[in-house]
């Protein structure tokens, strides 16, 4: 039997997976091997044949993987809904971003704008579309600091030596990253709420343990850390 339970997950759920590792190992003797990045990248890894027992993506991606036979039908379970937010480094002033004009001003004033991959990451795709809607996608392009996923983007912003920085990604990736603060969620006009959903992979090496992990990730065992990070359910 493999000593690992393989999880492919969007970065927003990384802390949730880590929070149940000890309980899962005590119950099964297995270690969780988690890979976390943009949901599109995680889907591509699954499709390319990477080992996977449990996968956590957006609801629509899980539904498509059920349809294609890569995820077990009936195994989909929601971890909760996550909004997309705006962040600054801890200690920096919090700009108001409650409407289009304020968000435009805050982004324009920044020397660096940190966000996830605008092609593979749910939040990155959305943030770039917001920048386009604000007419800032070209004029501010030299200020863009793009990373594979939101967690990496937030860590890079926290560690940067630049001044007047701003970032945007899922609120979970902001809340779970030391050195950055959540300013606010995006204005209602630009709101993005993502339903992070788990599915058991059809080629799991241990369906019973995969199901047990699914229950830990979506049940009472992880409820506190999910709420703390910004999951709503």
C-alpha cells in the first residue's frame, strides 16, 4: 500500500489540508502528499496522469472531471465559498476599495500589484478581468507582479522590498499568509465567490481512505480552520 494519500488542490485550501494531516495519519498511518497551486494547473496535472486520490478545485471543474470520468460520481463535497479580496503588507495603510472609483485609485497608486496566474488561477483570471474593466490592464502592466498562485503571490508581496504594494487573490490565501493583511473584499460590482469543491479521484489507490479524508476536509474536523481562513458555509 502506498504510504501517501495524494491531494491536488487549489491554493485556497492548502491550510485546510494541512490542518487535518495529523488526525488522518493517526487514523490511517498514511501521510498526505499535497500539491497546491492554480486550479487549472491542478486539473492539468490530474489529466496528465499525476497520482491523485482527492482533488479540490472549483465546482465547475469538479463537475467536468466527473463528466470525463476522472472523479467519482457522487463524491463531490463543498469545503465552502471563498470571496476574492484586496491585500496590503502588514503595517501598511489600508486604502478604501469599496467601489469602482476607490479600487481604481488604490491600484493606480500602487508601485506593485501582486496577483495569481491570469490564465490558470481562478482569482488571477478574475483580477486581470477587473483590471481590464477598470482600463488599467495596459497602463499599469509594468507594475504587475504575477505568480503561479495566490499564496505564492502573497508571500512574495510580504517579502518584497518595494513600497506601496497591493495584491488581490482569494481571501483564504490572504488570511493564511503571514505578513499581509486583508483590506476588504472586492466591490460588489467585481465580486467573485468561488465554491471550492472536493472530489475523489477514480484512480485512487485506497477509496476508503480517500473517503475518510474527504469527510475530514469538509466536516467538523476542519470547520474552525476553514472559517478562520475565510471559507463561508
